[in-house]
C-alpha cells in the first residue's frame, strides 16, 4: 500500500489532513493574495499620481499654430458687443500697420485669445518645470502654470523700449490638486502672490520682425519672485501673426536665489535645486 505524505506551502503549518489545518492554509493563502493586490494597487496609485505626462515645453511654432486658427475663427464671427468689435478693429489696424512696416505703439497681454488649460494652454500663461526622482516611480517632470498674466510692451520703430509682465502665482495649478498647496507654500504666495519681469535694456528687433518672420532676442531685465529681485537675461522667440505678437521664452533658475524652498515629501528621493521658468504671451495693441 502506498502512503502519500501531506504537502505544505512554505511558511504555512504542515498539512496533517485535518479540517482545521486546511482552513488555516486557505486563510494564509487568501491573506497573502490580498497583500499582493494591495501592493499592486498602491503602486498603480502612485504611478497615477506621479506619472510623467507633463505638458510639452513652450514652443513658438506651436503657439503660432494655436493663434492663427483662433484669429481666423474670430474673423468669421460677428461680434455682438461693441467692445468685441473694437478689439477686432484694433487687431485689424495692427495687421494693416504691420503690413506697412510699422508696429510702433503699446501692446498688452491679451487673455481673451485662446484658452488656459494646464495640459494644452493655447493662450497666455507663465509657469515652471522641475525634474524630480520619486521612490518606486523614477524620474518625473513636475509642471505648474498660471493663466493669470498681465503686462505691456512698448515698441518705437523696431526697438522694444519697455516691457513689464506680471504673473499671479497664487493661481498656479499642477497636474494634481494635491500638489498645488505644496507649490503655493514653496512660492510663498500668501505674502508674495505675484512675480514680475521689468525690462532694463532696450532690444533692437531683428530684420523681418515686422514682416512676420520668427525672431530670437534676449530680454535683459529684473525678475522678482517671492519678494526677491534678481537681474536676468531671458532668451525669447517672437513672431507677428495677424496683428498678434506671439512671444515664448524660458530660463533656468536656482530656487535659492529667490528664497524659494525645494518641495519635500516621503515619496520624493531627490529634487533638483533649480527649474525652468517658461512663458507664452500673446500681445495685441492697447486700446
């Protein structure tokens, strides 16, 4: 007669064939399986929260493509309000002036063009990009943006003589609302809700700027964040499109230079001590 020796799962009680032992083995197996599921779900949750699906960096060609269709659509719609009609006339006049080789005057950030959305902003905005390493997730790019921008520039002939831009940092949003509070705290928006850039040196616009060619310039000025002002030189690209001056720019900043704290959390392994400030601005002639 052949005798079969009861088998057991490592770490579980030996199976002597009794009902009690079998129940304990099944309980351990179920508990172990549940633990695996919890770990997998937790990992999936972390991936969802910290996944690297950051919006693309600012790009002049993309910004111009977003503006041109909006301008064409505006031309095909009747403006029911006098203010809208005035705005359309102002843009048309600017386009005519540009065709005549003259873009002199004061231009303002126009937030009525395009829309501000964290993932696909088609209007004016300012923001930042930071590289970080997360435990169990890897490298990600944290991005924050605000559509609360305002400002003016003045052009005399082909020279940019003045520029002052303001961004409302208290309106900064990220990929998840749970990130927003830490971001606002790091930027100290309770005390200093706005950031500003003021041009300190005139900029001679390159040939072709009035003709609608894309141009690259460097804006030398003073940048104020969290109440701290530093001299900066911001590389920018610009293009005149149907009476709208489209401007994009970005600059790497060291947080400590502006008294901005580096965010910290249990999940964060490391965060770079610097990040990229970026902006996309759409200007139309001042009324």
